[in-house]
C-alpha cells in the first residue's frame, strides 16, 4: 500500500521569517492529516532552522540537491553525510532546473542517486520531457533514458524505497499542468517498465507528478491510481493552498 506523498519544493525562495511562518502555519493543521507523507524542501541554508521550527511535527525534510562527493576539496558543495547529520530524509535530484542551469547529466544524477542510497537517504528522482521532446512524441523515450541511467548501472533493487517525480519541463512554473489522465498513462508506463524487472519494487515505488500543481487540479490528479503524490513548487509557498492539496490527497487516497 503506497501512502500519498506530498512534497513542497521551495526552490530559491524564502527567508528566516518566511521559513518560521510557513512552517508554523503548516504545523497548526498537521494534526488533522493522516495517512499521507508530507514534506518540505527549503533552501539548504534554512534546513536546520526548519528542523527546529518543525519541532517533532510529522512533516519530513528534504534537500534540493546533494554533491556526488562525501568530503574533500569541493568548495561550495554539500554532502549526503552532512544532510543526514542535520536530520534530512529525502533529497531531490535530477530536477530540470539543475539539469539546465548546472548542466547536470544523467550520469551525474545517477552518481547522486547512488551516494544517497549508500548513506541511507531517499532520492526523489525527477524526470520529464521538454516541450520540444513532447511535440516530437518522445516523452516515454526521455523518461526511460533518465530512469535507465540508474537502472542499467545500479540495478532495479536501487529503486527500493525511492521516489520518482515525473515533472514535464514545460509544465514547471507555467500554470500549464499536464492533463491528469495523460499523467496516469505515463505513470503506469513507468511502473510497468519497472515491473518487468521486479514486481515488488514496482508496486512500492512512489511516483509523484510535478508541474503547476495547485489546489484546483489536485483532486483530478489524486483520482488517478498511479499518481501516488505530487511535487509542488510555487503552490507550496502558500500554507493554505499547500494544506488544501494535502487534504485533497488524504480524501482521494483514503
Ligand atoms: P511548480 O509547481 O511551481 O510548477 O514547480 C514544480 C516543480 O518544479 C517542483 O519541483
């Protein structure tokens, strides 16, 4: 049984005051939430502050990135050990914004996946096609290429207790969400692909959708059997809207 997983990716947003207020407002309502895993990924500099503000709340913390190295002369980087040390459980990797702005390749992302598994953190592996690739009918091919970068080097077992976030690049921050029934087709395709290697792993893997998720499209998204969760960007910066998305997940998936 897969528990719905709702993660807020704050990206490069916030300050001390916003971290405190947003978390305070989320925590006020968390007692009413059952059966879901809820997480937030603030900027790395605020993770410790966030952990303190969460104060034993069931909300889990994620980082937005990790380095491939564990220590050494890598100025400006943060290691998986360090993230674990400050209480982080999940790490977003392969986000299209890092693929584009930081030139992260499938190979680098596979290395990050591997190091997270080694240290005992849970990767949230982002995959998805650009508008051009979608127009060319290459969505499935792109997703499989991004999954295969890990599958072919680390085997299907590496996907045990991990999360895949399907985020079509063209839908991120644009207000243009993919049609939920289309997302369902793609998620089922991904699960079936993993199923061919290992049924148990395919059945337990969490497949999130990300890209302009709001309180308005959450209901239809969570009505699809293979949409196990959402990775929310902009809408996760408003506690009221994020809580509405969580409540919808709880109602639709219970
Ligand atoms: P938006 O919800 O702002 O489209 O961002 C999605 C995203 O990139 C989450 O990782």
